[in-house]
C-alpha cells in the first residue's frame, strides 16, 4: 500500500512539474481584449505580463494577476500602473485582499515572450524626447512612483501632449525597478 501511495505521489508531483514547465510567461504586444469563457471581456493594456496556460490555435488561454479596485486591475496594491479594465460582469478569481486573477483568451498574435520587444518603439521615443536636453537616465534605476514624480516636471519641458505623455509614462513605469518587465539591473 505504501508503495502505491508513494508512486501516486510521485506521478502527481511530476505532472505538476510538467504543467509548470508548459505554462510560460509572456506579455501583451498591444492594448487588447481578454475574453472570458462566459463571453465577458476586459481591456488589457500594452506590456501586461501574463501566464500562457494553453495554446488554442489562433488564441491562447492566459492568466493575468493583479489587484482589483472597482472595475480596474492594477499591477500593485498601491495602484501604480493600470493593467486592465473589466467590463460589467467579468468574473475574477479572488486571492488574498484585493489580489485577483483574470482568466480568458487572447489572440496569439498579440502575445510575445520577449518583454523587451514590447517596448522597442516606446524606448526609441524615450531616447528621442529625453536626450534633447540631457543624457537619458537608466529607466530601471527608478521605481514607478519616482518616475511619476520625475516625469511630472519633465513632460512640461518636453512639450508632450496628453497621448504622448501617457505613452511615455507607461513605458517608464513598466520598465521601472518595480515595473512589469523583470530584467537584470
């Protein structure tokens, strides 16, 4: 009996490890839509990390983790970066406190495993705008909150409109030391 239980335990552990190996971290390439199994949707923003659970041909089943405040999902409890907005009725899996998981499908062409690829265009814009007056600072050197403060004054000097400001601030926060993209600093 002990041998059977030990073998079953080993099989379960191996299957669990296999499932973990198959689940991969990826990022959204653009603002996109997450569709739940009941047809409800959520708007998911550029660069959001997600875990790909299952390849479904033209789409992938994914999980997105965040913190919910009303119909908005943020990257942190401090609401530093908006990552998704839920349509009415979109069901989330509640975890601890405000932590949630969103499960649904996203078109595969809007997903990449290369987090750096997501931000290439914004990085070019950052260097174009921010090196006109000074050397560009290392983006991962600051936290999301620090970038918000620094950017508040710099956007005036750079004469950015609202869309450009939003675009650039999302890049800075996402690539900050506590941002969405986890890289070696």
